[in-house]
């Protein structure tokens, strides 16, 4: 098997038509070109679950230090210390250990009452109005309030911060994201808040980051610099908003298409955790994650040279019939096998427990108020970004 599209299968991450429904192309990649080469955009791609999982586990070969987004890797930006999703050991190990203090199971579980309150604030005014937008009314609101509360961002400023973070991920239809160090990595939008917290500590993550002492990769015990805190906060804010927002949008779309399973969830809320896992598998918010090769590797008889870009197609791997029976079917009763939506290995998403909690609570609170809905297809809009796949708006009609 070669790494080219000799079987006439083509995958372009910027193709609007493919992005609308990538799964037929993903299936052909898995079956006909499990190692795929795209000459135009200069990347290789792996699509089978076993290959993607193995690659994500091998952080020495598939490194993150040049970024995890295709445009960012190709831009060859010097990524500053503190952007842990774009770091390799040993610095990644040091920085991840700091953030792991923030997202402990107990700390995440304590958020449930506030998350329910944020959902109620979004949903209660919509009862009896005949509809809601899963993204605009809930997905763009509750995760923003939750991560804003955690960080210590005043509520009146949270929407502006969210919109700036989201804007950095948007693309023109069919075009790569325009990247620069200033756009992608700058944390200056948070500078005033961090400077205020330095003089007025509180019970929030910004204060915790400013006060945390740790041993860095040189063996020096110190606190984070202001620039490092800015980057930490930028990463948390982006990750805390975007993925959960897309999950909630897919919730509206997929459960409208499977009303029988939605009614089962209305009747039995014990099924909610499994439903969230199946939603995460079935419609992965992140279609791929990128890496750069630190050495030559061989896949399917082809040598991929050192320095090449490899895309691990998460969305394809999560639909691999070598891993799941009938993977194209949505099934809340599916036997749960770990999916790759939150990554794997040393870069497994630190906020996974929070995203799962937010998804479960959001679905529970929606079903409490709106047990039935149909999608307003004319008003639904898919977001134009190659990095996160989901809905810009997901309006529905309710009885």
C-alpha cells in the first residue's frame, strides 16, 4: 500500500464539502490509503484507530513542539514556554504537573451546582418560546461562564474574551487559518486581569497560577513568570470554551436525528454518561491532531521522513470498524471502549472530566425542559474552521 491517493481518495482538511460529512472519505482512507499523503498541503495522515492510538502514545517520535495544528506547524513559529499542548518533555512534564492540580476530580465535581445554575440561566427564559439554539443559547454560554468563573474573569467581560478566542480559530471557507505568533499564542487579552490578581489574590485559577511554586526543568524552584501565566490562561480559556461548545451543538443535531434514543434518555437519566461518550465518539469536535516527526518511520511499506507533518485523524479513528461494530451508527447502548476524542498519552486532555461533566449536565437540563425537538435546518450553520468541527448555530423547534 502506498501513501498516495492512487485509489482516487483525497482528503483536504479545508474542503467545505468534506467537512460537512467527512465520514465517507474517512472510511476510504482507512480502507484504501491507511497512510495518506497530501502533496498540496504537505502532510501525511493516519486514519485507523490502532495507528492513531499508537502514534499519540509515541511522543518521542511524533513531537508536539512545533504545534498540533497544520497551519501552525507549517508556519514554523517559535512557540514560547507555557503552551503545554505544543510542548514536549521535559518542559511539558513540568507544566502539565502544574495544571493537573487545577483539574483534580474533586475540584471538577464541586462545579456541578454552578454548572446547573449556568444552564438554568440560559434555558429557563426559553421555556414556552417554541425553540432554542443549542449553540447560541447554551453551548456558547455555559462553558464560557464555567471557565470564566474558574479563571476569575468578570462575567461582564466573558463574552468579549470568548469571541476573541473563537475568532483566532476561524477560517475563510476552504482556506487555511491565517497564523501568526501574535494571533495564536498571545495572552495579552488577559494581561489586565492577571496584573489585578497579582495585587488582589482570590480563589481562582489565575491566583493559583501566580502563587504556585514548582521545580522547573533546570531544577530551580520558582514561580511562573507573568508571560507564562498569560500563556497558561490563554490555553485554558481556548480549550475550555471551544470543544464543549461543539459537543453541545452536536447534542442538538444528533439526538434530533435519533428521537427514540432521546426519549430513552428522558425516561432514564442513568443513560446520560454513556450517551455523552457516544456523542464524543460519534461526532468528534476535533477532526485531527498534528505532530512533527523526530525521525524516519515506516507505515504500510512507505518511509515517512524525519521532519514530516503527520495528521492523526481522530474523527476517522473513532469510526474504525476494526475497533467498533457498526461505528457509523449512533447507539447510546454501545459497549464503551475508550475513544480518542480527548487524545491519548502524555497529551490526554486535562479538561476531559470537566467537558464530560458539562456535557452530561447540559443534556440533563435540556431534557428537563425540552424533551422533544426538531432541527431548524435552514438556520443551522457549520463553523468554518479546520481545527474544530462543529456548529456555529444549531437552532431547534420545540413543541
